[in-house]
């Protein structure tokens, strides 16, 4: 792709750190070996390093047969959903499914479409998925009108709907009810659906909490099949688990609890050639000799499925591809989808070329974020290109499509997770017309006039967070050091015992290989196919052994002379074992550190089981500063941190304010003083949020008398809001919302991200 990395980037190389955890005990290693025929000492050591040290939690992590699946009736509205479905049976109503256009939404639609047919028969008349070229995610008026014209009176959504209160009200006006199954963020206002099935209604530690859209759809079907077993005879619900695994893996959810269980079962099904769906087999072709594993899903199946909405908009053909048993039809559809994906790759390359040219005009030494704009860029591809920018330049990237006619810009932002993207953008939320996301990715819409303000503010924010505009990047953590002769099928089997992996919470193991030569270098672009990613193929040589390797998105000119140290992942593709290089550096100049002591033991989903010795964190942190204090203490005392907390319920700003007001008024009447720390702990808020509450109080005419850590209140005869009250109250409410976000972050953040927070 390039002759070499930009000079300003190479000067900012992140340090390499080899994991320095204590070795796993022999009894732990032997116990792990007994759990799986392919498990060995390396399997056990990696489990130990990643915090899986309790032998009661290891079996269900490694094998779904040891896991007890959660009941779908844990969802509060499941009885209402089943009751409305019974009404549809009784009155012979027409039912339709409303899905979404990404891989999670498409597989969820296919799961409901295939899974409800045995139950509803001819009553299931259609499915509707928005066209990405014209529609956004979620319900729309014109789509609802189209379904009403077909006589539909009940809609069941999947992977969408929980923010569509206005559209659901419109559906009721048209005489249609809506059952929502979704996993996205809930709105505070009542939705108006007859039932809402969303894992965000459940506690943070609940095993169903992290399900994606397809997982929620499958659990809904579990409840349906349990309620009406007489209607589902002859069809096994487990047939759908392959689609569930594809959606879960493509949506990059944390693969633990129910998510891991469903993914493991689905991957097992995808690994059997005789049960592979014709559509999936046609997409894979010879990629894996007739089976699909996690890598094939991530790099072959999901990109093809996602490409259709990005290029064509209409994804109805994907439901046919995923559900048909006609092999000829599947092959025809797969061939068309492959062509569409090739178009997507070519257009993405064109955008990336323009983006890299724009970056070449920037002074990266003075910038902590890359922000690029263009009038011609399509929104549907900007997230993919932004992700490429992050990988290449090692910092957050924002790509925006600008529209001079409307004066608006919209686009996508990406981060590697070491920079909390949501926090950075959330700090400038006043500049946005629309914004949503999480620490790794976000979408945004703003006025073009605000773009320079956003860029300057983000650079200032990130500089303050990291201390300097050219701060040292976060280290690359390495799991294990190996030699070339250890890179074999036996090692691969040991590592794959730990699969499935996810992008951030349980990543594929990174291996360090030192002091090898790069030989037989060859640029590869699939015989000149411009739609294929470039990579360098090579052989690694240490004087006695050789091993094949590839380095994606590079060419021969990027490879240094002499012996090198490599960070790799081991993969098997099309039956061949090879090393995938993540980073490489000349051995003579490379410095490899021992990772500082930050051993974490994760009991956040079951704090009652946390009995290991160490520093117990029993209260969910609400700020980075409080977390840093724990990290520093752990380093100082050389003890592991035991995460033994469940997050408290989210704070309701109105209730917190009312309780604060009551206590202050009571203290005023009794002419007593309040202790700041005690009041803060009672309300469950940070010190700065308490200051905001006191500020609101003063705008109401209340005199606040502060003496050190105490304060008193003098109440006026009549409390009246002033011109400043609304603004002060808004600041207080925003602070409560920020604390809620922090609780969510520390309740769900991957161990890697918490280890790196300092």
C-alpha cells in the first residue's frame, strides 16, 4: 500500500511488553489438561495470565457442555411478548419481521424468518429491512405503511427498534402492534411497544447482558418453542446456531457468558461439513475445505454480508442466501455478493488512497487525532477507512462526509481502544447534532462550521489526558515467547482450545519470536487483483528452522535488513499453517520490556465467588483517578487486584437532586451542618458532582456557607429559580450521566483496557 510508514509515525513506536505473570501452579495445569484433549501447559498458562484462575469457571469457558444456559424468561417482558403472539394465533393475524442491514441484523432477521415459520406458517407474511442508501437504522413511517398495506397487524423487530418510540406510536395509529427485540441503548421514555426484549434491562452481571441482536432473537425463539412445542415438531431450534455464531462474531461482542456459549455451539455446527448451509458453503468455497471457523467468519463471511448494504443498500437477497437449501440458487447469489464485495474493496481503497494523501499534508507530531473531510466520500465506507487510519498512524481517526449545500457533515470515528473515543467525543457533545458510540467506535453529525472547533478541542483534550501531544503510545502486550520450532500444529491446537476470541476482551494470543531472518520476500496482491489487500509473504529463518509468514498491508520495502524480532499470531488458512505478523523490528535496536505488575482477577459477574487473596475492589469505580489509585497500590504492594464488585444501579438525576434537596432543607431547619464526604457517599456521587448540586442550590437563592469539609444552608422564605438555574441543573444532570457512563465502563471494560489505564 505504501513504500514505508510515515517518518513521524515510526518515531512514535509503542513499546513491547512481554507478560510477566507468575507461572500457573502445577495442579492448575494438570486440571486444565483434563478438561480438553488438546489443552496443555501453554493453554493453562494463558488462562492463568488472563485471570481465569478459578477451576470452577474454567470448564464452562472452554466447553459449552459445562455451561448452564440462561432462561429466556429472565427478560422481564417475555410473558407480554408471548401473550401477544398467542393473540396473533387466536385471531389469525398477519405477522412481519423488521430487521437491520448489518451482519448482526441480517442474521437476526434470518433466524426469526426461519425459526418462526414452523410456528406461524402462512401467518408470517414478510420481512422488512431498511435500505442503507436511503434509510437509517430502525423503524420508518414509509416502511410501516408498506407492511400495513400487506395486512400486517403485528411486527417483531430484531437488532433494532428500542429508540423508535415515535414510529411505534405511528404503527399503533395504523392498527399494528410491535414486539421489540434489540440490544442497543434504551431510551429513558416509555417505548410504547407491547413488549421490549432487551438485555440492557438486565443487571450488568447477568449472563444475557451482552447479547447482540441475533442472540436476543434466538433467546426469543427459545421462549416461543418452549411455549408451543406442538407447533415446532419436526424443526430443531439448534439448526439456527450457525447463524447466531456468525452474527455474534461479526458484531464484535464480548464472548463470555451466554454469548460465548452460543458462539461455541454455533462454531461447532459450522465446523461440520454435512450441516453447512448452502449459502455459507458457497461464500466460503475452498477457504476452509468446506467448514467455517471464527477466522473464516471474520474475514470471509461477515465482510461479504456487510458489503451488500454498503454498496447496493437492499439486503433482501442475503436472507435468501442464508436460509435457502437450493445449492444452485445459493451459488448464484454468492457469486453476485462476491462481486459486490469486490466493488466495496475497490471503493474503500480509493477512499483510503485519498485519506492517506490528506494525512501526508498534516503535521502528526502536533496532532493526537486525525480528522479528514471530503464531499465525495460515501458514509457507508467511512468507518472501514477510519479503522485503517488508526492501524496505520496509531491514533484516533475521524472521517467525515461534508455537504456544502446543507452545511452539514456526518461520518465515523474509530480508536484502538487505548484512547477512550467516547469520552473524548462526549467532552465536545455540545458541537454535535447527533452522536453515539462506545470507546472504540462512534458515529457523529455536526455543522461544517464546527469541524475546526472539534479538531482543536479533541487535540487539547487528548493532550491533557496524555500529558503531551506526542505522548508515548500504549504498549503492545505480548502473551508468550516462542521459538520457530515451537510453531506447529500442536501449539495451534493448544491455542485454539481458548477460542473463540474477540477483538478486545479475549484477543488471540500474541507470540514473540526473537532474532530471525526474513527470507524469500515476495509482494502479493493476488496476481494483480486490485480488490485484494496487499501483503508480504516470507519465510522466517533462525539458522536451524524455517516457518512461513505474511505481513498484511505492507510490501517488501517495509521490511528491515538483518535479523528481526516479531510479534505474531498463529493461523491456519486453507489448510496451511503460517504466522501473521502484527509488528516487526530490527533485533539490534529493539527493546522488549517486562510488563509491569498489573495482575487482575475478574469476578465482576460473580463477586460472591471472589475468595482469592489480593486487593479486593468491592465498589465499582466512577472515575479514572480512583482506578489509578488501585493500580498504583497493587504495584506498590505487588498484589493482584480482585475485581469483586457489581455496578450499582444507574443514578436517576432527579431522584439524586430530590434527596440532596431534602437533606439540605432538613439541615437548614435543624440549623446543623452537613459533612461533604458523608453526603457524597450517601448520594453515591463524586465530589465535583456535589459541587454542581451546591451551585444549583445557590441559583435558587439558598445561601451555602462552607467551612472546610462541612457546609450549612440558610433557606430563603421562598425558593425561586433564577436565570442561571436551568443551566446549573443541566450541568448537574450531565455530571450524573457521566458518572453512569463511568460505572458502565468499569463494569464492562475488558481486562486489557483496565490494565492499560494508568
